[in-house]
C-alpha cells in the first residue's frame, strides 16, 4: 500500500520531467560536444523547416485571442457576474509582466535594439545601419519580437482554460485545455499527459534560458566594474549561486512573496527607466519611439511573415515565438488564478495589448538610450558588442553615463530580482504540477530549483564561447512541440468563448462592466500558492 507521500506525487509527470533534466546533465557531462551538436542540429531543423509554420501560427493565435476579447464573448466575468476582483490592478500587471519577461527583458531590452541598429534586419530594405533612420527600425523590431504576437500565446489559452476550469471543474493545468477536443478521457490519457510534460519542459527551458543569459550578464558586469575574470567558471559559479536562491525561494514557499517580489521588481524597473531618460538621451528616446510606432504600423505584416533571411529569423523572431509559446500554458494557469472578478475582455486585452505596449516602451527607453549614446560616441557600445556579445550592452551603457557607480549595482539588483522571482516561481510551479498538492514537499521544490540552475550552468559550460547559442537553441527545441498542441486548440478556443457567453451566470452587461474598475480600487491581494502554480479550489486535494 502506498504511503501518503507516494500517493501525492504524480510519478509519471515527475519522473519524465526530472528524468529529462537529469539525463541531459549526465549526457552533457559525459560528452558535451556531442550534446551541443545535437542541440544545434535540432535548432537548425526547427528553424529551417518549421519556421514559416511557427510564424503563421503565432499570428493566428494572437488574432483568435483578440477576436474573442473584443467580441461579445469577452463580456463574461471570471468567477461569476457578481464576483469581486481579488487583486489590485498594479499587482496584477506587475506579476504578469515580471514573470512573463522572465529576466529576458533586462538582458535583451538594451542588447536587441542596439544590435539591430548596427545590423539592420534584412526585411528592412534600403535602411542604412548606424543612422538616425535605423534607430526607429531597430526599436520597431525589438518591440515586435517582444510584442503583441508573443503575448498573444498566453492570451490565446485563457478562454479555453477558463471554460474547462470554471464550467467543467477540470484541474487548472495545461492538459485540461484538451477537454473540448476529446473530453476528460483525452485530458487524462497519453495525449493529455504529453501536453503537460511538454508544457513543463517548456517552462523549464524558458527559465533555464534567462538564468543562463543573466548569468553571462552578471559575469560581464563583475569583470567590467571590479575586474573579476569573465571566465566560464565565473559564469557557472554565478548561475549556481542563483540556484541556491531558487532553492531557498521554492523550498520556503512564495505565498504573498511573489506579489512583493514582483512589485519590487516593477518599482526598481521604473527607477532604472527614469534614470536613463534623465541621464542619457531622453529626447532622442522619445523621438525615436514615436518614429518606431510609424515603422511598426507600416511594416507589421512584413515583420510577421518575412522569410527573406531564414537564419536571422530563426535566431531572433522565431526564437522568441517559441520561448513565449513555451510559457503560454503555465502563464495562462497563473493568470486565471489571480483574475477572479475580471472580465474575459479585460484579461485578454490586458495580456494581448497592454502588456506588450508597456514592454515596447521599456525596450524603447533602454534600447533607445543605447542607440542615442552610440550615435553621440561611435564605437563605445558597438565595440563592446563586437568583443563581448549581447551581455555587454546594458553594463557598457551604464558605465558611460552619470552616476554609473550607483546605477550598475542597481541594475545587478534588478537582474537578481528577476532571477529569483522567475527561478523560484518556476521551480514551485513544476513541483505543483507534478504532485497533487497545493504546497508540494520541500524536497521536490528544491530538486527542481537545483535542476534548473544546474542545466543552465551545463549549457553555458558546453557552449563555451558560444554559450548564448547553446541556451537559445535549447529553448527552441524544448518549446517547439507545443506549436502543434496550440494549432489543434484553435477551434476549441473559439468554441470555449461561445460556451462561456451562453452561461447567463457569467455574462455581464455593458452598464455594469465599469464595476470592475471600481472593484480594482478595493481589491485585496491574492493569496497565491506560487508564481505559475495556478492552483484553485478545483484542484486542491485532487
């Protein structure tokens, strides 16, 4: 007879996820060169043969989500038409944005726009690199890669997940979204288990990625400011130290801590953004951002579907698509867990429009500041990029503006906050989804936290001087299978919107939609189990 501890663990999901990560570490330690070769080859196949499919699919996912949000189907309220909002608006956005960006926003916000400024993407024919004109195009590309389509992957999951949880009482996990395709039997069957496992592996890879990226960024900063050697060993040590923070955060539980960490990250991000505007090239940033809006609108469909440079598209846009897609199901789980009392329209527009709009401003401030400084001081940031790669962009910029000795430590604190929030939250989420517990055993939480850090360190180790590519390719390979699940869910997502609207207990009238905003002012903080756990009353004790 199984004891209580054994009965609470979903051994299949737990074994596959933990086994996959552990086997990867073992294989990499035995023959890192071979593993790196397999990762690179796998990425090449996905990028070359499936890149076009991914680009078209992401456009469809976002379009379906926005259609539901703006149509009459968006006029339903999560938890019932009389439900009260359970989280204040600022906290709601802070948790979603900081968790979804997963630290990549700190790493890429400066690096990507300045890179596109120096190396203008091929789809922008006739634009000369390194010019004021190129600035608008670079910012537009950065805003697109981190913009509406990638956020749409999470918004797409919301209607169908809301239906199966609140109407059918299914567990709050990705496999429940298959209910409208084949009922509970499919959700609990091999396909449902596969969906959960691929989602878990995708979240793991999506967390391992920024852990590796930010480890490289911190290592560069320590070398640039304090002369600590920027070696592979230094990078690995930083990542493993971050792993200890993951363990402490995941093992102790997050509860309201995720709200506190997210708010702290949001406030500190605001301080950094304002500092750059006032201390660097504020007016240039404003003008370039406005210019980029025009470029974005004019070239939106070109950026969506261009296949002029397949290799470039795979390394940038398609890479981001798959990264955000990997986060989609679990982020939808998290979002629903803290969205009681909000309308479906408010949730979808919040995720699919407002969040990417805020992200675009963030990229414009950081990337625009770097571009403006490069125009004033040619070669300073571009030279660092050529020598030390993307991790050097933000720190090089901060080194060369007033109050650098205060801003660089502030930036490092921001990086650490992103790391801890994302890593601990992901480890906790993985533990929840592989057990039948609202608060999983501490050893399971600690195990996944350890594996996340160790895999990130191993990727940096086997990648060597090409560690960035190793991390990027790993994310794409792990997240790619979810594309086919999402495509299969398109009819179900539309149907879920219709079925939700048919329930008069959920439907809200136009004249009372405004009550949502009033409730926001009185909303209480949500008692979360974790970032990404998404556990609610339907799953407790399951």
